[in-house]
C-alpha cells in the first residue's frame, strides 16, 4: 500500500498520540509557538534547522525525515539555495549520500548552480567530508566538461585526492584521469598537484611518470621562486603555495634521484642528491624555511648513504644504520634499503635485523605513517621490505622466517591490490614450496583464494 504520509501529518499524529498542543511541541523543540503554528498550517516553509529541532523533540534521530524533506520541500520549480545549502551540509555530516545525490540532481537540471556547488564542495573537502564533496565535484565537472576552465581542473584535482586510498589500481586510475588537467590549474596550485601526482606514481614505482612530473615540478617551482624574489612584484598580490616554492624545487630533485636509483644509475642519483642538499642560495631565515632546509639536509645525508650502499660501497653501512636508528620515521625506509643491499651484494645483516627486531615485529602488526611520510609511501615500502626480507631468509635457507614474511607481503599486497607484488610473491612461493609446512601451504591457498575473489 502506498504511504502518502507527509512530514506535517507525522508531526500532527505525534502531537495527538502524546496529547500535545502546539505550544508544548514548540517548547520541546526550542521554537517560537507562532512559528510552529505557521509551519503546521502550511503558511511557512519548514527549514532544515526547524526540521532537526522538531525531529529531536519527537524522539527521532536527526535526519530521520531527510528523504521526505527532499521530495516535499526541495523538489520545486525554482530551487532555493538558502534551504538546499544547509541541508546538503547536514547530509554530508550524517553521511546521507543518497539525499545529496537527489538534491544535486535537482540543482543540475537548472543553470547557474555550478559555482555554488563548487564552493560548498570546497567547504566539505576542507572539513574532510570527502565522499560528500566528491559527489558535488563530480557533478560540477560534468556540467563544465566542455569548458577549458580552472574550476573544472580543480574539481578533477579534488576527485584525484579523494580517490587516493589503499587500492593501488584505483590510485593509478585516478592519477591517469587527473594528469591531463594539471596544467589547467592555477600556477600556484600546480605545485602541490604535481607533487601529489609524482608521489602517487612514486608509490606505484612508475618511474617514467615520476620523472616527467618531477621535472615539471622543479621547473615551475624555480620560476615561482624567482617571481617571489622580484622586487617589482607586489608580494601581497602573490598567492602563497602550501609549502615554500624552493621546497618543491628541492623535492623535484629528490624524486629524480629516486628515479636514477631505481634505474641503478647511482652516480646521477648522487648528483641530484647533492643538488637539493645545497640550499645556501635560499636567503629567507624564517622558521618554516629553516625547518625545510634542515629536513632536506637530513634527507640528502640519508640518500647519500643509500646510493653509495646500493652501488656497493658497503663500508657506509654502519654509518647509515647509526643515522636512521635515531630517527623513528626513517626506520622502515632504512631497513628496506639495508635488506635490498644485502640481497644485491650478498651481505650478512643478521645483527642489524636483531637490533631492530622489536621495530620489525611492530611493522608486521601494523605499518603506520610517521613524520612527513604519507600512508601510501609507508605501505609501498613495507610491502617491498617484506618481499626483500623473504628473499633474504630464503637465501640463507631460513625457510620458516622466509615464509612468514612472504605470506605477510602477499596478504598486504592483496589488501592494496598491488598485482606486481602479488605475482612476485607467487613466483617466490613456487620456487620454495617444497620447504613449506602444511600450515604455510594452507595459509598460502587461503590468500590465493582472496586474490581470485578480487579478480572475479
């Protein structure tokens, strides 16, 4: 049977069932009796704030009537943004995404609401209500897809940001979709966007893409820094980037050093490392500048050790371990570099693994972002580390520990949908499966079943 009950009839039924008069309900809702009377008699439109007050007074959770509110009060010939805006904000807070979809569909049928929706999306984004914001960005992007607009580019940038998660295949798809819009952004916004793009491709080890966007980042950051130093330009008119422009320039060289390292060109990697290490040309002396200069000096010291170590200069190993042992955020990258070098140069690093046994067990339990490293970076390094550690133990015929880290790597790779590491783990298992225990074989089969589920 069709339910034609409206919000107003529900309110009146509640009053009858609980033997209330208008002034009683108005008092419980914290409203003026005259206002309540006008709403009940249909002489005044019910606002979302009034609806929330009445809903709570009736003993229902806020949002209880939101679906009906859309059809009864918002689906009108001339949408009222003053009512829709707070309603959308409340829906975002309550995660009522279906209601947001409905209201946005009503608005997008009318011209002239793109700017208002975009501004609200920005509010929601900065309040970290990403799912709700994404709905608005998607609709604004559709409405402006034929325009070469900065707003369209910003919508695509925000969608790229909101789509970054644990699934690396989806991260890659989001990056590919966004990269064609990055040049349409405001020049200042391009710095952060290029950094984010490069970081995503870095976590995916797509080194050609990292090189491409790192170089673009460095070129644009250099131009921006020169503009900031230009005495003829009024500084108050300059839009400020999220980080100092010289920091983006330095980061571009750090990324390009990593690309060279990945290609085993350690000499060129060191050249880039020495380049971003020398920031003496940056004349500012404010606290933020000094912090960034200190940070890059430390990173250059660490990466100098790393490149020399990978190149075969094993004499730096002790100094490198001493360096990262006193810096919690460098523990995982440090151990990862050590074990990779150990496998490449046939080193025995059992004493180092013993030294960091507690930290390694903590990583197995839950790898977490520390310091400036984001979750994507940490998860990728963790997966790489456990894979390398499995290889290290297999090479030493320590099959129990080898399978422990292999299964751990496979499990995490499955969770983040990293097909490259899943394949590496499967090949590694096939090479040593004759040494696997019954429990290990069962655990492996269970994980492979999970991989198969994801593929269907």
